[in-house]
């Protein structure tokens, strides 16, 4: 569920609600997304649970995924998405709030704020329920200073995402055109090439 915009320096606000009492897995969002194995992830687990040989603790986590090939099918595993307490494989834990009461509740509405790269290399995440702040944390990491934003859920049904609003946001062109001075030099070069071709054409035999 990516927005297909390579952006930096923005605030994103929105809300989630698990409209079900079934299961206790992950909801969250992805940001700074470069490709399927390089991105930041905020995820929130309702209940502590073991799976695929790893244990996911109840609570919120900010993670960084940094796979070598850029192809998530080759780089990443279920274990890396499930683990939320220690670094594992290509996944690094940047911040957590794990505790015995840190999981989301069924049918409860939560609001979040993401501040991404407003200050270079700084990420801030705030999660609230009504007027109560559940988590307000800031981390410093400059691996990805731009990228796409998207929704995320892992093995959790009936997650409702709503009210998303963005403030700021600079679109980063992955293939920028040359600066005006460079364009002028390029134009002169092409002009010189054309003149050379014309001179050569006049010296060809009739």
C-alpha cells in the first residue's frame, strides 16, 4: 500500500483501528521505502507470541531493513519481520516500547504522527489514544533520507486506516536533470558537434 512518491522532510498524521477481536498481530506503516528490502518500518504487536523460531513482544518498534540486493524475496525472511526485540538478519531495531501493557486494544482508535527527516537524519513517531500519549520517541538514522510511505499490517485482519494528512514534503527525483550551467555547457558541446558535422559534409566528394 505504497503512495509511490519519493519524498523527504514531511509530517504524516493518521489513525488506525483494528475492527475485530480476532488475532493479535501487527499493524503499522512503512516510510523511507527505497525498494522491497530497504526501508524503515513502524510496527505494533498486540500480544507477545512465538513464531518461526522468534518471539515478537507486545508493543511498538521502529525498525530498519537494509538488504544487500534490493530484492526482498532474496534478502528478507519471515523471521526478520516477526522479530521486534533484537537485530536479526538485515533488520535492525532502532527503538521499542515493549512492556506488559503496550499492545493495541481491539476496536480502539489510535492516532499517530510521523516526522520524517524534518531535521536531517531524525525520525519522530508519536502514538496517541484520544488525549493520552502512548509513545513519543525520536531516533537518529540517516540510512534513508527520502522514500515512499505506505500502510503495513502483518497477519492481522480488519485494520482500518483513516484520516491521513501530510504537511510539507519535498519530492526527490531519482533521475534529476542537469543544473542550468551544465545544460548550457551540454548545449555548446552539441552545437560544436553539429558544426563539425556540417564542415565535414562540405568536404565530401560531389
